[in-house]
């Protein structure tokens, strides 16, 4: 896995964890961020390189600072 793939995977996992922590579905986040849920799914799985503006909209919808989208929050699941 190269650095680009690693960054996409970390960003996607972080967004998924933040979304699930709020109890939101992909559709909920899609509505809040005005991003198609299928695109969000691809972002969360690290399959596409989202535009900066899309990441900003996701962070705003989730109510987090932009830098929080690029780190994986600590959880017991991640510590395994």
C-alpha cells in the first residue's frame, strides 16, 4: 500500500467512525453534507480521492474540525 492509499484509508475510516458515533447512516450524512451517499461509501472505503471541498462539507456536517477527519479516533476496536 502506498502513501496515497494509506491516507485515503485513514480518512475513510475516520469519517466512518465519526458518522457511526453519531448514529448516522450514509444517507443521513449525505443529506447533511449534500454529498451523494454512494460517493460517501466510496470515500469511507478509501476507493476514491475526494475533493477538498467535499471533505470540508463532511467535516462541517459532522460538526468536527477538519483535522479530525484525517486521524482515526482511539477506540478499543482500533487498539486490536
